[in-house]
């Protein structure tokens, strides 16, 4: 199972699409690792600098409809290449969400009010998230505050996370 | 409790229910192209599982960058070519025979009512026009599809979009779907199937229905579907005539997929299209839609007519009808990409290609290239394109570029005017 703990990258915008996460011109790369330098290269978000803001981060917290657009699994791959194994948002585009779990990564939806609170309490600070998969809680902390947030994950999604992805699961079963 | 079209297809294809709300479906078709498939192939090779579940049900094409533009895209093509050969995938469309996946696969009769279809491409929802469940997936789902012929899907809720009335002259399926996306918003149909029905859909041919279903994903939809009817049967007849004694018999068989009268919908949206005007997008999201009238006079640098949304013969005919005897504005450049070799040939025979060339268009081979800024029409920073494609994301057709999505009629008229304008076909207010 992959690591779902670490420092948070806050992306304060809805509808961040797959072309922003990894532009189409890089889809000709033949290995996942080659994608690494291009993560969120075209993201339209004032103040965001992909060259400085991604390094050292392991978690993305963002708003609604993250990952909309193309089916490219290069989007989860480029996040994983950069050490980001979990995205927390109000909700996700279907294909992106499925791609995350298929890779053994996590895409977790939280209520808009909870996302709002995460932004209010922790955005702009040196915040860390710790995932407890047994109890299904996140602990989010910075120098001032520490809070526990429950989350839900589908039974099957959890199996994929534990199995490390859909390929080995499916091949053993069907 | 009655079932929707998608629920009926799910029930007929369920292999496993690994958890509540999740189905593992058997697949009738796994479609592949050279952008998302090679990494799946390489992974299967790496894990010692270089197999395919059924070479007859797998169809493959090189369409996104073709002919190859550099060593990397050449490598992607090579990977596909060698894989198709070693597994006996007969329906592999390589240079000379290749076209845009969501145009060439239906053209070959590969999609039938009630089928389950996946492809590593978000616009796979196009094939729902045939009354099939067709969904875009990532490379891992594609990889398992290739290996085992199955795919997991969450139980589909369905939004029913009833399109009443009759489209006015100069208003097309593209205008309808842009209006629907504006109404539903970019995630209004996330995890849902959209059933398109009503008199306006009944009146559409398959080309228009594919345009409609193609953009279901732009509202977040898993699949857009139209109900199989005699229009569907007539389109498929050359491919199914040995399977059925008559067209009526085919329709009777396909009608089993129609939703029940008491099917339960997440939402029912009714729209009267009689007063609809030509539509165009103005921002970086496909739900940012205005009437062409509101955007009249907006300058553009490039016109692009093509793609899986609007590169079919009907689209080229409509555009050529407007361009005949005219020249494009000196302030723009214009590109047309017939979506398949057959469309290209038919357009040649009908004199359509000559009309485009006389007007000043560059005619390219069938390819997806420009739509996603990969080849054959990439925009420069600060440029804009009047485009019949499906996605207007920031930088989609080139970094710093703006895309205005519109119908082929509006694109043709805009090419002549050099600024966004209504086509002469539209005389309404």
C-alpha cells in the first residue's frame, strides 16, 4: 500500500482539468517517470508556481470536479511521480477518480463545508495530513491546530487501495 | 421498478458485483488508440501478461498524431502496430486507412445497440448514439479490458434530457449539446448517463446523434445515449443484414434495450429546441456558452473543422454549402480534417474538398491532432480558434490559446467573415 501522509498542497479552484494537470503535448512520453517535470504545468491559479509549490508535497486539497476532461491516466501518474498519492476534493470527475483507485491511489470526497474549513484553518500554513485507513480519519495539523476529520471510502475502492491497483486484482479474479 | 437503458445493459453484462453499487461488466468492444494504449501494452509485457482476451473484440487505430511527428510518436505507433500483429488484431487501422477513432469505429459498424464499449479516451461516450453503453476509461481499466474483457463501473444513475420541438434552419446538434451543457454545467452529469430523447433527437441522423452524445463528457457524463430506432437500424443495416430477416426484426430485437416506461431517473430535463439559436463557447469551460449573436464580431485567428465531434460527412457538407464560391477572410487561416478516409473520399466525390480548397482551407489527413494541440493546427500564445471540436480548456489547442466551440455552419461563416458570426443558414432572431 502506498503512503497517504504528508504535507498539503492547497489548490483553491474548482474544475481543475486534466489538460492543466498534464498537457496533451506530454502524452507522447512512453514512461510514467518521464512525466515528472510537467506536473500542473498549465494550471491557471494566481500565485501558483509549479516549479516551487509542488516539491515536498504529498497531498492535494482542492475544490469541486477535480480532474475533469480527458481520460488520460497520465494525470494520476504525474501526481504519483511527484509523491502525491492522495487528492481530497468536494468531488471528482468519474474517470480521474477511477484512475486514482485503479492505481492504488486515493481520491476522497469531503463535504464542501469541510473543504472550506480546511482552506480556512490550514491553507497558507505548513500543514500536514495523516491518513488512518482503519478508522477512516484524516488528521490535519499545523503549528497552531490539529483536527481529525472522518471520511468515507467505498468497500471496493478500499480493496483496490489495499491491493495496490486493479490489474492484479482483476487478473486473479476474472 | 423499471430500468433505464443503461441499467438494462448493465444487467445483461454483469460478471460480478464486488461491492454494493459496483459492477464488473463483460465488454463487447475494447477500442484502442496510440496515446493511451502503448503504456498498457508495455505494462502487460513487463508483468508477463502480454495477452488479449479476444482479438475480434479489440479494435485499434492510430489517430491522435498521424503521420508520426517525431521519434516519440513514431514509437507509440510502432508499439501499437507490433502489438496488433502479434495478437492477430485484424481491425487495426494504420496510416492510409486510419481515421478519428469515434468516427471510424462507428463507420465500420463495430457498435451495436446494447453493447458495452470502453476506450482510453474520454469521448468514447460518442458510441452511446447507437444505444450502447460506451465509456472513456484510463489506461489501467483499458489494460484490464484488453487482458480480461471486463471493466468495473459504478451503478449508473441516469439523467433524461427530452428535446422537444424542431430545430430551425441553421441550428444543429452541436448547438443543442452546447445549450444542454450550459444547463447541466461541467459536472452536472458526473457519474451519470444522459439519455437523449424526444422529437428533436428522433429527427436527427446518426451523425448528429453522435455529435450530441460525444459531448456528454463535457457535462461530466459517463455516457450519452440515444434510443435505437429505424435510423439506427438503417445505418447499421449493411453490417447486420445477415443477422436479421428484416429491418423490422432488427428493430424489434434492439428495442429490448429501450428504457421501461417506469424507469427511475435522477433528473428529467426538458428543453424546447424550436427557439434555440446557434451557440458558441466564450471561456475555458465547455459550459461557458453564449449565443453566436452575443459573441458576434469576436475576432479569431484560425478556423478548425474536424474531430470526433464534427468531422463527419454531414458536417463537411454543411460547411461546404456555406463556403461554396466564397473565400476565407485574409485575417484567418482555416483547416479542415475529414474524420475518416471514407469521409475524405466521399467529400472528394461530392466536390466538397474542392470547395474547401477554393475557399482557402488547408485539407489535412484524418487525425485528432489539432483538437488537443498535438499536431496539424496548434495555436500560438494569444491566438484563438473557431473550432468544431469539443473542449475549450485553457491551452487545449496550444499554450495560451483560446478555443471557441461551435457548429460547422458557424465555423464556416466565421471563416469567411474573419470574426465570429452566424451562418446565412440561420435567419431566425
